[in-house]
């Protein structure tokens, strides 16, 4: 069966510090991968998605970046965090092929920038 | 992707059916209707999806109007654990698709 791992679960970082959040998927090949952010009291915002290794599409311009160094690994990074980067970050995957594909989400990382 | 509109909140009595509406008047012919829910501080959970026909699974039923401009998610016997934000999304799915979440409907199931 497929599983998605996301870590860490919570993170407190000072303003200006770097960020690296990692997500890995097991049990499937060539998935579509996504990073979402949910600010407090708001809906989910799609940040990045990837349809393959090294292929990243950005939905929202910001000081975050994403990379996909391996088929089932998706990394969210920042060189210098801002206070506005605080939020709940979610990684998700879906099947790349098929007429319809539901997405499966990780448990999320709650980031607080102080 | 087609935009969807949902009421911001709804209440439902425990044990009764919860009917959550969604409008997607600009949906295109090959876009699916997906429903997810998010319980507080957890990742969203897939519930059900459909294209034209009504669908049912162990969690819920999805009723799609004939013109596909709206749909209703039905939780037949709501429990307190069904309290969550429910998202309706119209999307192509597969390699073309990425899910765009709106603000959803906050369903509160009350004893």
C-alpha cells in the first residue's frame, strides 16, 4: 500500500533562517507531488506541484522553492524565512496516469516563524 | 479549473443526514467533481469523486445534477467525528490536474 511521510511535524524557526521540509512517498512510482500551505483560519493554497524528477511548477511567487531530486522525494525550501511563511504545510501525491486521481495528503508540518 | 462555491458553514444533528451543496456552473465536460474533508490540524482526506453519474462509497454519496452545474455530498448518518471543513473541487485529475482548494464548508455536527 502507498504511504506518504512528511517531517518534521512541528517546527519553530527564527526570521531569516533557512528551511527544508521533506516529503517521501512509498509504494508507488512516478506520482504527481504537491506542496500546499494553509495559513491560520484560511483555506489550502497550492504552492508547487511536480509531474516528474526535476519538473517543478510554481503557483504562487514567493521566497519558497521546491525540488524533486528523486521520483518519490519532494523538498520545500527557503533561504530566508519571513514571518508570513508561518503556516501549516502539507505534502500530497496523486497518480500521474488515469482518468481521475484522488490526492493523498501527509499529516503536515506546522511552521512557526518567530 | 472550474471554480466552485460552497456555503461557509452548516450545522447538522448527530444521526441525521448531512447534505452539503456545491455549485460549479463553469465546469467543463472532462472535469471531475472531488470532495475532500479536513479535520482540524490534519491533512485533507479524500471522500469521493464523480464525473456524471451519482456515486456512493462507504463514506458518502455524491449526487451530480444532470447539467453538472452543481452537486451535493451526502453523509447519510452524521456523527460527531464528521465535524470538519468539506471541500468541493472541480478538476481534470490525472497528470493534467492539480487540486485547487476553496474555502470549503465548515460542517458542525451537534449532539
